[in-house]
C-alpha cells in the first residue's frame, strides 16, 4: 500500500514538473514572439535605403541599353554589379548591427538580475566584429553575382526572342524591362533587409553568449506567422529549435527560408 502511494505521488510530481516546463516553454516562445515585432520594425527602416540602391543600379544598367543597337548582356550586367559593390557591404553591416542590437536589448531585459553599479547590464553590438564584416562582404559578393547573373540571363532571353526580327527598337523596350524596375528593386530590398537583420540577431546572441548573458546551451526557436499566407516550407518549422551555432531540422541556418519569408526566431531556452 505504501509503495502504491509513493508511486502515485511520484507520478503526480512528474506531471506537475512537466506542466511547469510546458508553461515555461510557452512563456519563452511568447517572449520570442514579442521580439519578432521589434526585429521586423528595425528591418523595415532599412528597406527604403536598400531599395534606392537597387533602383539606382538597375537605372544605370538601363542607360547602357542603346536604342536601335544590339545590346551586350555582359556589359549591362556588369554595370549593376559595379553600382552595388560600392554600397552593399556597408549597408548590410548596418542592417545586421540593428538586428544584433535588438537581440542584445532583449537578452539584457531577461537578465535584469545581472546588475552593475549603474543598473541593468548593457551591451552594445560590436559592428567591427570580424564575423559581422566577413559575413557582409561574403553575402554582398554572392548577392551581386546572383543579381548580375540573373540580369544577364534575362537580357539574353529578351535578345533571343527578338533576334530573328532585327527590330532593335522593340528590343530596347524588352531589354530595359529585363534589367529590372522598381518592383524588382523593392522585392530584393525587402528580402535583404530582413535577411541582414536576422543574421545580425544571431550574431547578437553569439556576442551575448560570449559576454555570459546567455547560457551555452541556449536554443533558438523558429517563429512563423500563422495566417493564410503561411507556406508549406515554413509551416513544419514552427516551434523547432536549434543551438546558437547550429542548424534547424532540414538544414536551415535560420529565417528567412525563402524570398518574402516572414518568419523570425527568438530565444526559447
């Protein structure tokens, strides 16, 4: 009888612990969701600047298209790359730094018990961190290559469709359109600002861990936007966790998972 009572008590205790852990996890995920709004707001402030950069690059390329003459896809695409190469790395660093500061501010709020003589612990995102600079340079180079390759392919397709007619006045309009317009610039800008902010947030958490504000076993939580636009790629990732320096299931480093992805992440444990 005594053994049965002990078994029942132990079972009840385990249920209580499980319930408490579930509540703690839910609270942490909800806290992470609050960070989502801030991160998106920060990213949104950079969209106009990124959009101007891409619009300018496409406009400069369109100027290379000569009415009535065969256009060289390589030279036109090269103009896009040159225009972006001068500004994109620095812009990515600034957007990443803003996302990183969001992460650090949130961590500091959760660590109010760690105080200095001046009050709550504060930590500023290190924009000169070699990891941040290296990421910006690497991603800028990859993005520029991707954009110029796509631009070159689009121009060549436009030329191929018209080469039999010899109507290069018509080709002018088609090629200028193939280079890109404000819509293409804005789409890329929205994706890149969120990508940089997310990368900055991850590097911010890494800096917080180095400063002792996050435990080494802290985990990131994938957060989706649960509405009718939630896609099949992101839906299974909701609530999934990953180490600070690891990957999510499926090999994802973190959001965004694709162009126009609205997912973000937070610290869930």
